[in-house]
C-alpha cells in the first residue's frame, strides 16, 4: 500500500492448560504486526489473577524474555494497535483492564455511535466527565464491568450489553477463568478459531495460526459469542448474523497467506490483477508492483497481459516504525525512505505500476515522480480497487471525506494530480467477481457509501455529491 491507510487493529487469544500462553500470544501478535504498529499488549490469567503488559512500539520492542516470563497463566489475549485520529500513546494501548483486575478486553473495529453505551454508563452513575474521556473500547469494557461487578456472569453481561455495541467489533474478552470471542452481527472485521494441544486459539487472521502450529477450525460467525473455560468450548448465537466482511481485507489489510471466507487472499489478489489486465489494454514494457500488497496483483496482471513482471521498486525491509525521528532533510525524502527504484528495470521503459488503492494520493504522486526521475518513458498507474469515495466508520483510519483524492475529482483530474501517463482503477464489478463470492458477503462502504451498520449521528459526515 502506498499510503498510510491503517486499520485498528489485530487481536489474538489463547486458552490452554499447560501451554505457555504469553509466548504463543507474542508470536501470534508478531504475525499480525501488519495490522497495527502503534502499540502492543498482552494480558494473561492463571485463574486467580490477571497480569498485563502493554506499551507503544512494535511487538518486538514492547516484549522481551523477562516480560513474557512475568505473564503466567493458561488464558491470554493480545492486541496490536494502529495509531488513529482518536489518539496515540500508552493510554490508548490494549488490552484494556478494569480497576479491580477482573476483566480485560481487546477490540478490533470501531463504533461510529456510542450514544447507547453513554446512556447505559450514565444509568450506572458513572460521571459524565469520565465517560467523555473514554474511547469506544473503554466504554465497552466499562459497561461489561458494571454488570459483572453486580454479580452477573460474563456471558450474561455480554448478551445484555451487546445491543449497545453499535458498530463493528471483533472482541476478545478475558476474565480470571474464561475467554470469550465475539463478533458484531455483520462480521465486518475478521476473527477465526483454531485448536492447539487440546486448547483453543483466536486470531484476527489465519496467518497467525501457522507460526505456533495451531490448526484452523472455522471463522467466528457474525453475531456469535464463543466461550472457552475449563468445561471446554461452547457457542451462542446472540444476534441474527448477516456476513458483511469489509472487502478492504482482501484489497489491502490481510496478509496474502490468510484465508477469508474460504478464499485465499493471495489468489484473490492475483485475480484482481488478471481482471485489471482484461479491463485495461495498455502497451508497456514492464509491470512493477508497489510492495508489498500489490505484488500478487502485479503477478496476475503480468500473466494475463504477457507484459514482463519485475520488482522495480525495492522496499526497505527494516523501515517500519522507529522511535528515532528523522531530521528534516530525511523527512522531506518522503517515499524515498521506504522505496528505492531499480534504474535498470525502469530507465527508458514504458512502466505499468500497480498499487492496491489511492487514498489521499500524496504518496502515489511521489512514486510517479520518482519513476520519471529514474528515467521511465511512460508511467501508467493502475489500482486493484475502485476509487475510494467515502469515509469509513468501522475501523479503518481513513481521512475525512474531503481529504480523499477521489472525492469531487474525475479520473482525469486525479491522473493530472498524480502526473501519470494514464490512471486506471479496477471496476467495482471486477473486484467483486475476483473474490468468487457474492456481493452480499461484503461491506463495500468506502466505494459505494452503503453502510450495513447504521452510522447514526455520523451520517452528516458523508456527502454523496460526486464527480
């Protein structure tokens, strides 16, 4: 992906007697690092007490051997967070713990409306000032805690509070002796279940099961609550479910070795490329991807178009997130910090460069400029998704609609801004067809402005007047 489009977040959980659950969760989060690089955290329970460690930084920066050894127990939940407009820093890191140490929660997603949660918390005599300072995830945790403090079992508390969670969520909730997985009734954000050594593992993506040797069982269903305790695993459908996975999981977020709705992410991205080639007949000498997401797309495009595939842009493997602030001259290099062009591949060539999406367009513009500076004769910019026209309210950190390059601009105007020879987007129908799944399986709100979960008071932030 050529721009800092981020998703908040990745979650991972383990229940298993005799297993080193904190270590397993560390490696699970490590495999989910692409879903968030702002902060990381793990909470564990030994049946008597909940332990937690979280901090800003990458998984490998937040944890070391000593910290992992100080997170004992047989239940764990972990979280990687992407920095969002709601704030950065340790106070936003998860899992979220309650004051009396009886409950921890990890959340992937976003609640566009928190009115119902606010009203519930007020009814429980929680001060307005305290509520106004809470994130949606903190409100969810506090609401559950209000009921468990009164003696309600966690499963009953989840059922009672579920209608107040108005938005997208894949949740892992941990008490001292139970692990609960929960998805919203549309399954916007992914969550899967696996087995390991007689225990169970939950993960935002299936790619995190392989490194720890867990065996994928199935996806947690929309509107389903899965409870794991000493009696084993049981499932309750607490709301009617209608699958509406965010199609951006296929376009960009998920790792290519993950499986979503029974489909290989790698295979779907290759099909995006094949479809792009069918839709756009361009005379060119070379096809290059913007690494990493667009690599399978470019392979598919090259195969279908018979134009040679090359890695014309090399990504610096270790520029991911650093606590060392670059000095001004380095900061001004922008995309050059992350991507280096290969002159031998580009100079004198008609280049097709493929990326997964265009959001603000600033990075895409820098890439086009860099390719021309490297000696490209032509730069054709192709995108493996339709134009991003609408804001997201379900857990993607998209800018507000006015900052989206496609908002109010025609493709010709976008091409002019980028400075490209030509600009082409995958058609909406072509994107859907490439998944081999029905359109009804997906939330496509960023492309269509159709929001499957009511965004309530946020409706005023959406304009349908398009070029």
